[in-house]
């Protein structure tokens, strides 16, 4: 049996820049996640999309909310918005779309406080603070595996044989949340390795390139 039950976005602000979460996110009525937005539970009014993920998700949420009629501000602790998108050639398109929609992007700022009406943000390098009028925050930070079914089945391993279960695997985002490419690869790899003995080796070729010190010294300038 293989389980690929996905993941869910965290609501507590936990992420790369906030390893203990964000205490100001204690009121769930004012803090949303991308899951809420995609399920049609949309905030109203002035919304800050807080991106501590670094890929395209936050920009998609910001665009959806702007088209819904919200006044949207995009805030990220990174020095550039959606930094990972620079590796996938998406950055220019994301930046252009936000500009076309009139979405203000504030980089190098983390969240310092939120009282349900005002969001306080702090510059990550200069430590200066500013306040933003804000009715709701969408936290695009980190995700948690949806592995409750997997864990329950592990606890009931003694009943596997009666149910015809020989092996149990958890793959994709349910094992470790990642990019879409990671989830696709996990499914592809599982299909290729089905009924094959599991080894500890890396399941793909790696090419190492090197040069002798003597070869490098030939090109060295005096």
C-alpha cells in the first residue's frame, strides 16, 4: 500500500524566518493560509500576504485576492520577492504581474506584531519598524505532512496481513512537503521500484567533474 495524502499549510507563522512561529498569529479568524484561499474561504478588505516560502505560491495568492477585490500588500523577509522563482525563469513574470495588479511588494521585512487591524513589520537588517493597515494576513510559510492515516496504519501493523497489506509506504508531500516536481518524482520512483528490493544507494546517476592541481597550475598567471 502506498499513501500520497499531501500536506497542508501552517497557520502559526512557523517557517524559515520564524522558527518558533509568530505569536501575533494567535487569532485564527484573522490569519488565513493558501488552503483557505483555494477552498474559497477568502479574507476581505486590506490583506497582507506574508511570504516566507520563497517560491510562486504567495504571488498566486496575492493575485487571487487582488482579483477578488482586496487591497493587497506582499511582504517577505527575503531581499527579493519569490527568490526561488529566479531558478525557474518565473521571476520576471511574477514581478510584472504584481506590478500590473497594483500590488505593493515590501522586501526584507518580517512581522513583529498584529492586533487585527494593524500589522507591524520590521526591517530584517536595519531593525526599523513600520505599520500597515491590515484586516487579515495570509501566511505562506511552511507546510505540514498530512500523514495521520499513515501513522494510524503503522500503529495497526499487526492487522496488515488480514487486510492483505504486505508493505506500507508514504510518499510525496505526505512524507516531506516540497515542490510539484518532487511529488511527481516520488510517484514515478515508487512505480519504478514497486516489488523491487529497496537498496540504500542513490537511485539516479551522479557525475563528478574535477581537475588535477597540476592542470590548474598550467593556467595560473605568475
